[in-house]
């Protein structure tokens, strides 16, 4: 440290000046800690466009929706209970999405992380708190003007102001990245709600189709029992039918258990008790949208919050490099000291006997350790390079994911169309023909059971394909970062 001091003397009694100076220095300490205001406006036109993502007003609305008190409160206030009214079937999914946005714990956590990141900006651009020191000498320092018994000093460290500004701008872009992380969390939660909703549809259809086929099997078992009485069939046919019906009952029980577990997961996603009742959808309004992989990829690169957040972090790390570079600039410390001197010397024309002494000084840090500063700058530069690589990685990841999801959606739509237009009519026709042939004794009971099993698998496969299409579309919308327009075609019940 390099220190320079200038001293002088003034008259007055020790006690009065001690009290007055301590009061003055403490009042200065309270007023000096605010520091200079740092301009946090984004530098340049590119950052000005990015600032649109940063809205404290939106944050306040989100935090108010959660109805939580600030950290340090004695008790936590639970979110307000949502009074649910009967919802039309076409609006049930939108209702669940709205509940998830307001009550999901993950979104509440992300919103609070965003609030913390925004609050961080408010203190990084300010000066450090000043320090006040007081010394009382057990053995006074004897001087020509009198005995020096105590001193009080006030010190204010002033970091390099450009470094404070760079730190504030770095925190600003980090808060923008957290805002995008919140949006990404919203998309993930909504996609999860939709996936579970479509899975409820599939499981309910599996139960309904299995029960319908169980009734068909029971009718065939009764027919076989009648043929056994007339010696046209064996008891083994009845036993085979009974075994097939029992297996269907086992599958129904498994589907019901999965249905209950899916309902619990859906309640978890919307932030309410696992046992809360949920109306199960009876139809899906979905069809293959007129999209393409290049279109989806371009939208994802522009609107996917994770990619936007990664780009904002590159801006933050670029300011981190500037912060590291400015570590080579010195810090300045300003201080003022007061020395209490007793009036215990004979009068003198040379010195002011009993006069209290004052001094003001400055200290400057010397950034001499170049290896340390080089390491800090290298660390920040590598982090900045890594942030650019992260953007490229996310773009490639979403490009591959969208190609896979679009292929899944296309295949699911084609599969559902094949089931509905070709396989299902053929399976039903084969079952009808074999039922007539069995009544005439031309086919055996095993073939009839095989027809029922084929029909069951095809019906389940159709609804599986429909639900896979809906889930793939939901995942695509999450990947591109926005809800694209999806043409709705009601999936009607299968023909009997």
C-alpha cells in the first residue's frame, strides 16, 4: 500500500471534541456507504433488445401469485386455495395448465431464484461499507502539544468504478438468463401436464377396450358351453376361454393401478394433493400439424428459452472477462483521523498545547502479482469460450431432438391412420367370419380366441398411436419454446 497523510491542529477540550468527532464520523459512515450510482442500461443496441426479456413487473406478478413472505419471516404463508368448479371436457387441460403455472413448486423455486438474481444487481454496483476505528491508548503518546490518549478514524475503500460497472452488467445479464430459465421451467411443467393428461386418455381406453373384449369373450364362452352340451365342442375350449378372460381381468387391474399412479403424478405437476380427483378425458382433439423439421429448428433457435439463456450467459461471461481484466486496476482507500490530545503542557508560542490533531490520507493498492491477475483473466476467458460452446451444444441437441420428435409424430399419425382405415376393419371382419364358421363347426375355438386377441391388440395400438401423436406434439411445442397452432380433429370412438 502507498499512503500519504497531511496533519494539522485545532484547539478545544479533549472530552468535548472526542464526543463531537465520534458523532461526526459515525454520521459520515452512515451517509458514505451508498456509493455512486451505476448505469445498468444494457450497452449497445443488441443488449437493448435483450432487455425486453427482463421485466420486474412480471416477476412481481409471479411472486404475488405464490403468496409467500420474504425470507426471514416467522411463518410461511401457503398459496391461496383455488376453488375449482366443474370444467367442460374441452377446457380441462387448459385449466390444469393454469393451475400448474400458479402452484407448481418448481416454478415457485425458479421465480425466487430469479428474484435473487435481480436483487443481486442492486448491491454489486455500490461502494463497500466504510469502516470506523477507535483506539484508546493505555500509555498515552507524549508529544510537545500534550498527551495523545485516543484517536478515531474513518476509512472508505473505493474500488475501480469501471469494475463495479462491469460487475453490475454481468449480474444484469445473469438475471436475464434466470428469467429465461423460468420460462423454460414453465414449458417443461406444461409439457409434463400434457403428457400425463394424454397418458390418462390412453390408460382409460385400455381399460374400456379390455372390458369390451372381456364381454365378448364371455359371450364366446357361453356359446362354447352350449356346444359342449351338444357334444360339438370340448371342455378344453371353455377352459381356454376362461383363461383368456382371466388374463384380461389381470390386465385391467394393472391398467387401473397405472391410471391411479398417473393421476397422482398429474396432481403433483399441478401442485396439489395426490388423491385429488381428476376427470379423465374421453377423446383427443389432435391431428398431424403442417410443420417441417427445418421450420421447427429455426423456431427453436430463436425462441427456445434454454438457448436464449445460454446466449445471455455468453454476454454475462464477456462482462466477466472485463471484470477480470479490470482487477489489474488499483483500489483507492480514503481515510480521515482525529487524535485527542490532553492540555497538560505549559503554554508555548511554538505549538498549540492541547490542540486536537486531524489527518486525511489516501491508500492505493498495487496490483503487482501479474501471475494471479493473468490466471483470473484466463479463467474468465475460458468460461466465456465454454459459454459459446454451450450455445452450440444446445442448438445441436434441440436440432436432433426435434428431428426425432417430428419423426415420431409423423409415424404415429400414419400408424393411427393405418389402424383405423385398414387393420381394424379387417380384424373385425375376420372375427365376424370366424364366429359364423365356429357356429358351423368349420373352425376351432383357438382360432376364435386368436381373432379376439388380434382385435384387442389392434384397438389398443390405435389409441396408443393417437396418444403418442399428442405427446410428440406437446414435446415439440416445449422444444421450440412456444405453443404453435395445432389443427384439431376429434378422434371419434372406434366403430363397433
